[in-house]
């Protein structure tokens, strides 16, 4: 064998082994939490190879061989994304495509529906949202030129809480209060953009299963305020210039409406029921000229309201 042929053989063998090394990468196996594991316990596996001195080409697969993610890492240990990264469902359909620079979102991000049509897009600049939509667990945020312009709730945490759509302004924000399903407008409130305090219209506040609907005028309570528990009306108060003048509440024993009037913002004459949602009890008060003459304490026992005499009393009133 001539010397020249020997050199050619060495070159051919070198190319052969290089090709084999690049095309037959070892697999790294991961469990369902993306911790490294054995082949037998794996839910995913990864194949990677070095693209150049700074980038690794990474392909993640579901254990059945369907591609789960493809893109480039600049650091394997820290899994720092670089450039375009694409994710796929377990059916092989594209679910998301995002661009990164040094591990942070930079450029266009696209999220797809199950039919692979675009759901929404977001543009990032150095990790900050510049344009488009950001999806939360139960809401969407809309951005324009780096500013939040709209917040939309599309799912309530329970069957009784109202949804809101908030449109942000320079000095005033507008909230459109919707029903639990988001298909019926309940009312509109105008808020101060700086401190989010209500100025005019409807405000809804929620606490556990209690929901309070209050009307405002010039930052003061005006008109009807309604209190709901699990979507059912408990009571309603009437306000004039931020001062309560009348309250109607539901008698839980008869489901009839009782009424009490107020003087200088304090209960004066009539009957009133108050509900404690934490311990699930009712207090009944009967007032006469600002004095409680009867207090009855009802506790929920096996689904029934039982009068607790030890926590109740009746005041003797002279004629």
C-alpha cells in the first residue's frame, strides 16, 4: 500500500467515526418530573449533540418516540435556551414556539390550539412583555408597547364568584363586572388608576364564599349594597352619602325579609340577621330606639339551625 493511499484511508476512517459519533448519540432518560432516571422508569428521553463551541442542539422525546421539544442550549447543566425553542403535545402537534436570548424570552412567542391554529402571540424584549397576550391560570393580560392595557378573567375559582374585565387608562380604569360564567354584564365601575379606589359605579369584593356588591358615587357609597353567600342574597343595605339608612336581611328560619332602619349610621329600630361564614352561625338582633332588646344566637347543627340559649338574651324594657 502506497503512502498516499494510507493517508487517504486515515482520512476516510476519521470521517467515518466522526459521523458515527454525531449520529448515534446516547439517550438521557427522565421521569415525569424531568429528573434523570433509568430507561425502565422513564417518561421522556433526550438526544443532543454539539452544534459548535457555544451551542448544543437538544431534542426531547416522549417515551413513545414522539418529539416533545427541540431547540438549542448554551449551557446544558443550567438548560439555558438560545434561539427558537419549539414544544409539541404527546400527539406530535405543535403547542408553543418561543424565542430566547441568553435564557430569557426575547422576540416572538406563539401558543397554539389543539388544532394547531394560533391561540395567541406575545412579543418579549429582554424577558419583558412588549406586545400581545400573557396567559395566567384563570386570566389573560393584554399588553401594548410594554404597558398593560387590559386584564380579563375567564374562569372563576368557585361557582359564585363574579368575573371581571379591567381596561386600564391614564387616570381612570374601567371594570366590567360579569356573572360567574362571563356571559352577562352585572355592572360597571370606574376606578382611580393610581390607587385602584372605586370612584363611581359598581364595586364587587369577595371573601371566601361571601360577595359584596356596592354602588358608589363620587367615591362614596350611594344606593343599594347587596351581600351574597354562595350566590344567594343574605342582605341589602341602603346608603345615602356614604351613610347606611336601612338594611333588609333574610330570616334563615322563615326565608322572609326583615327590616331595620338606622340613625346616624347605627341600628335604631327593627330586626336584623347577621351571618358568620367562618363558624356558620346567625345572630338575630331586635332593636328599639338604638338598644338591643333581643339577641338570638343560632348555630348550624346537622344541617339545622338550633337556638343557643346561653349565647342569647332578652332585655327587659319598661313601657
